[in-house]
C-alpha cells in the first residue's frame, strides 16, 4: 500500500464526519475501518459528493431489504454511468443496441416477482443437482492445467473460469466464446464501478451492444430448438398463460445473470484461498476435517467476510427520519451488505475469520427479502464443490515468492481482489 493510500485511510477515521468521502477509490478498496466508524457514529450517512445515503448497520440493512414498499429498487434517474451520461458519441453507440428494461434487480414487486417466476425453474434444486457433475469436472480440469506448475495467479486460473464456464454452458454458448463473456462482464462491471472516464464508458457501451446482438441470435436459436439449459428455460417460459418474455426483457435478465453470477462468485472463491493463507489455524481445521459440513461452514464465513456484492441501490419512496437523519422522498440509498456482515452488533469480532461461528448462516452476502439472490444456491454449489476439489488435490497454499497481499478493486457496488499469486503442493 502506498503512503498516499495509508493517509486517505487514516484521514477517514479522524476527519470531521461531514468531510468523509466514502466513495474515494482508496476507501472503496479498503472500506473496513471506515465502515466501523460509520456503523458507530453515523449509521445513516449522506455522502457529501454523490448525495447517496449510506445505511451501514446489519439490522438497518435487513430492514430496508425486507421493505420494498418503502425502499424501492426502481430508480427514477439513471444511477449507472452509461444511463447518466449525455455524451453524443455514447448515445450513438447505444442506438445500435436494444433499449434496457427494468427486470428483477431493478424492479419492485409485483413485477419483480413476475420476472423471478420466469427464471425460478431454471434455478430449481433439480436443475442445479443436474449441474453438479459439470461443476466438479470443470474444477478438476482447471486444476489439471495448473497443478504441475506449483503456482498460479488464482483469480484467473480458477476463480474466474469456474463460474464463467458454468454460466456460459448454461447460457447456451460454446466454450470457444468464453473470452467474449469475460469482455462483456468487464463492460457491465465498468458501468457499475462509477470510476470510468468518458472513453471508458463508451468502451463499456460497445461491449454491451455487442453482447445484445450476440444474445438476440442465441435467443432465436433456443426458441426454435430448445435445449436442456438455463437460456432455453428463460426464453421459452410462459407463466400463467402469459406471453413469453420479450427480447428486451430476456436481454436484461441474461445480463443480470451474467454480471451477478460471474464476478461475485469469482471474488469469493479467490478471497477464500487468501483467507486460508491469512488464517492458518482455520486452514488446519479444514485439513483435519474436510467434511461437506465443514466446507459448507467455511463457504458461509468466506461469503460473510468477502461480501462481493457490497452495496446495492434503493430509493426512498417517502420522506423518512432514521437515526435522527431526515432522508427526503426519492433519495438514493445504499443497502450496504458488506458492512452489515461486519457489524459487531451481530458478529462479535467481525474481522476475525472463524469457520466455527455459531451464527454463520445469518450472513447476508446474498441479500434478503424479495431480491434475495437468484443464484445463491448455484453459487453455493460452485463454491462447495470447487473447494472440495481444491482440498482433495492441492495443499499448503501460500503467497508465491515475492508476491504481496492482494489488492482490491475500486468499485462502488462490487468488492473483490484484483489477483492472488499463490504457490501450492499436490495433495
Ligand atoms: C457469491 C456470489 C453472489 C453474491 C454475493 C450475490 C449477491 C447478491 C445480492 C446481495 C443480491 C440482492 C440485491 C438486492 O437486494 O438489491 C443478489 C441478487 C441477484 N443475484 Fe446474486 N449473488 C451471487 C451470485 C449470483 C449468481 C451465481 C447468479 C446467477 C447465476 C446471481 C444472480 C442474481 C440475480 C438475477 C439477482 C436479482 C434478483 C432479484 O432482484 O430478484 N447471483 N445477488
């Protein structure tokens, strides 16, 4: 960490509260100490730059997530960089694509529930059970590729490709198109990051439009010739005699599945390995007992600490006073799932990685209420199976010689490591 980063982090703990800028890139990367200050001193805090109200305590975040009537997920003005920009070049790029419509994540009940019905079948326990051999084979194939080297950059060697290959196979695309999916995911994430310049936003838009045209073709293929995959289930589902989803609705749902499904799971799997390296006593516990129950506890604690979906948007439907702060109608709030998961009021010694925590299951990395993550069961399977295969085949994870602790990316909504160079031995 540079001296500049250290001084930004220190200042966030000592500056007058109203001077705290929680969206500073250094604080997005390493928010933990600042989050504690917010939970203790300003549980509802309005960022003076963006105007967003930060809701940081566990009970408050859960309350907000459980109350879509008062805290809506429908934004009246665009909150993402692409929608908010007036750049004529950007407008011209977006004209080549399809208009975006609000579906699951950006919609409220009852419409949100309607969209969920279209995809619930695709993520049912029986559909996911059928996917397990594919997940296990993919994890083994990725380890086959790295085991002889004794070291790798774990995010790109395992963390990214495991969920990416699963989702690409389920979205009806050939593995030869994997690189395109990586590119499009980055385009969508860039749009969410709130950190891009004008050219960066245009580049994101080009990626998004390319993604749309690609999927319009795949949707047509699956409508003509359905297969046993998630895409076929989404594009052909007809609920309660209603029309199937329109092209624009399908594109919106697929893009949410792609973004929500890749980056988050990749981040948690990779941070899981880092947490083992940082916490040898917990690693020992797993070595002594790598049973499915222990791996499942480990996964829940990794999810709590990593919380890759760190902040999500909400809008206040009415004026509300909360912890002495007046939040006007139609204000933008952040439901801060990552901060909630580190709230000492719920998780004693919250920064301690402890796979024996009695209340592991209370973590809210997947959100809560009507928007509770569609892919939670899939993601848990990927992590549980992925780590089982890792523990069977690799051991003694450590930082590679000369490598330092991982850096985190600066992103307003998603939190994750930028890379992790590790060495290991065959088990
Ligand atoms: C570690 C992995 C994951 C984490 C931490 C995560 C986190 C979350 C969170 C916090 C929400 C709630 C958002 C809100 O309340 O506004 C959510 C919703 C969602 N997630 Fe995930 N997610 C993960 C994996 C996945 C996967 C694998 C998929 C799909 C394949 C997925 C698809 C979705 C979708 C579509 C929604 C919106 C649901 C709705 O609004 O009805 N997620 N996720």
